[in-house]
C-alpha cells in the first residue's frame, strides 16, 4: 500500500519507460511514487521531487491526455505541471481553485496536472466515483 494510503483508497502506480532505472537512482522511481485517490483527497507523489495533496472537491475535469510531452520527470510553469515517468498513460486533472504542490521542496501553484499512470482508465474511474 502506498505511503499515506488508507484502506479503501485506490492506489495507482506511475508509468515508467526507458528512464525507469535513472529515475529510481535519483529517488523518483516507482517505489516512492504514485497517485492515491481517497474519499476526501487525491495525493500525487514522485519521490522527493513532487508532492501534492489535493481536496477531491478541487479536482474538476479529469480526462485522458494523448498530448505530446516535453520531457520525462517533473516539469511545469505558471500552475501547469507534468509529472511523468513515460510519455504515455497520461491523465490531465484541472484543479479549481488552484492548490499548492511542492516541487523539490519549493511550493508551487497547481492549476493543471498531467500525470502518467499504469492504469489511466482506472484512475479516471476512481476520480469519477
């Protein structure tokens, strides 16, 4: 069970591709990362590099995202963040009102989050419940 997950929470692994080993060595690998959907909160973590604890009520539209990615890892600017270990399996979350997230220990504004997961349909289903 993921760190901070409670019984009944839905836990989704981040998807990793060719950079899995490198990201793991850097402390951003699958053992320290994931998305947890609980009754009240959605928690997203990629090792020490990214963490967000979002109230479910702030998660607006959640959609499958087949758009191009500009890299692998943690990238963002002006409230739009990409947290991915692969270029596929992306889900886009609109966050309203914007919430606080942490990137390498620095607080950032989070309006939109694109995250790559092993089971995007499962994540979308959990968010819809």
